[in-house]
C-alpha cells in the first residue's frame, strides 16, 4: 500500500459520520450474555453430573468383573443390577452361582437375575410368569441352566427348551437331580372359577409330579399330589445318590425311586414341610423338615423356625445334634450343605408390622400365584445363612433391603464351599431405578430455566423501548 492510497483511506474514514452508542442497550446486551452464559454453565454441570449416572443406570457402562478365584464360588453380596442389564440368554454368560428375584426393577416380578459362577457378571432372565428364584425358577446343580415354567434355559448356549406336554395347563419345576439330568416338575390343571362379585380366579384341580429329561424330552409320572397343598420350593428333594426322590402331598411325605415306586411313607407333623431342595442330609440317611411355630408375643415378628432331622422311613426325629432355631423370619428354605456339614438356608426377613404368615397362607391357591408365605408383599430382605449345631448362624450372602426378595444358589457351589467378595455392577437399585426419570427431569428443568431467562430478557428489552436510534 503506497502513501497516496493510505492518505485517501484516512480522509474517507474521517468523512464518515459518527454514531451515538446507546449505553443502556449495551448494558442490556451484556446482562443477557451473562444470563445465557450462566444458564449454559448450569446445564453443562447438570449434564456432567447426571449423564454418567443415567448411563450406568441404563447398563451402558461395562463393569469389569470382580477379581476372585476361577473356580465356582458364592459372592458374599449381590444387588439389583441397573436397568438395561444384558439379557442372560443373549449374553450367554455361562454357569451362574446365584439366581435371585425382586420387584425393585419397575416391579418386574417376572425377572430373575443370574450372577456368574466365578465373576460378578449379571444377566437378566425375563419371563411371562411371575417367577421367584428357588420356587418357580431353579438353578441346575452346576448353575448352567435355569428351569422355569417356560422351560429350561441354557446360560452358555442361550438356547431354551420347552417342557414336553404333560397334560397340565402349567408346568412348575420342583427340583433338579444331583447330576442335572432330571427335573422333577408339577403339571397343574387350574381352570378359572367365578368367585362372588364376578371375579375369575384360577383354582387348582389336579397336580401331578413328573420326572423330565430336558435334553431328550423323556418323561414319566411319579405321583398325584394334593393340588391345594402345593407350596413351591418345598415339594420335593433328590437324595444325594440321585436314586431316590422325597416329595410331599398334603401332610404325607413319600420316598420313591425314579420309577415312582414308593419305598417309604410317613405323616409329617402339623406346620411342617420338606425343607427344600437340600432336604436330604449329605449322607442320604435322613430328611430335614422345616417346622414353623408361633412364639414369644411382643417380638417384632413372633415366629420360630426349626429344621427337624428325621428318619426317612418313619419320620421320627433322628438321633443327632439339633440345628439352631431361627427367629424373626418369614420363611426358611434349605438349599444344601456346606463342606463343614452346615445347613445352608435362604432366610427371608419380614416387612415391618406384618402379621405372621405360614404354610397355610394362600392354601389352595394356584401354584405360582404368590399369595403364600414367601410373597414379596411380606418379604423385606433375603440372606443366605450357614447353620451348625451349637453355633450362631454365619452369613454367607447379603443384599440391600428390597433389592433381593427370593434366591437360589447352585448346589455344586454350596457343596464346594468357595466364596468371594461380591462386586455388584452399577448403582444401588434406588438410584438405578430412577436414573432415566432423573435425567429427563433435569433436562426439563434446564429447558425451563433457559425459557424463563429468555422471557425475562425479552421483557426487559420491551420495557427499555427497544434499541434507541
């Protein structure tokens, strides 16, 4: 640029008329800029705080497995996983150590959660039925399969096999054989009856116990059961040798071979049931009955549970040290026996202030209708305990209250005795459940703040009379 051009440009600039700057307009613009900056910063802070929580709540975050032994082991704690946790059949996580259920995940009673046998890998198994772990959803002894009313689900292959036609409207699994070949199941016939007021209610008319080989579909009948006395989780138990099956119908306990031939039979005392899938002692020489009795008025939940060891031929008390009485529990179910000889039980703790319930609660209701003593309405928490004569029960597995309301543990894991530190994925259930609503709420709040700020800015602008010219 030469000197003549510079001089010409300077003269032209000096000839341009000056404009008056409106300081009020500049001040208003500066205020609006500060408001927009503050709102944007607030929204960023909210998103930074909430999005990671929501992502974890949605199950997007991958949680590394907890360190621990490679052998199958029992985690010392579990919890409801975040929403969006991968389905067990699509993820194919392999054998599980624990299966549990609850209603903290949007009241999803049909869901049960499988926890890996050697790592804390969680998978969701959904169903159209209201399955409770250990009652209508049963882990196979090695933890590789789950039996439900829908059929048998393989956690390694992701495949499902429906039950063969057994002549019932519903098929409820009762217990696995020790080698995992057979599943004892109950074929129920329960047509709908009209009750007063026009309410249609399914009412059990027949219940037949069958043995089914899920791999081949082979099956045969074992016995007819009293349909009004079926209590899921307390119907049948295989002896450790796999050659005998104990089952209860009404107040009668029978021991049969695998063809259904009755070997022994005895009358169970009132308020007692077969204690669960672990009802045979490890040596196979005695059975365990779960007996409930009322006790001790004034206690928060005046109930006592006793595990009675009896002779399988007569039902008489066996000559051996008594297991400790368990207090203040809604229900107790025997899962198996530890290498130390301890009885490993699922202990269900009551909701505050509920009335005492027992095996007769909901008697005659359809199996799986959950109006009995283990109904989620009664249960606050579940623990897995190990009980030995002359000792206080020791806790093997815990969970946050309301997260876990039913539980099953693979029999081989119990017998192996290995444990590990549990490391549940994601957030506590109370946060995981509300992560998505919280994100939506914060975003709506941010939008509302931005809208209010914009409205106030426009209002100030109008009061100032717009830009002065």
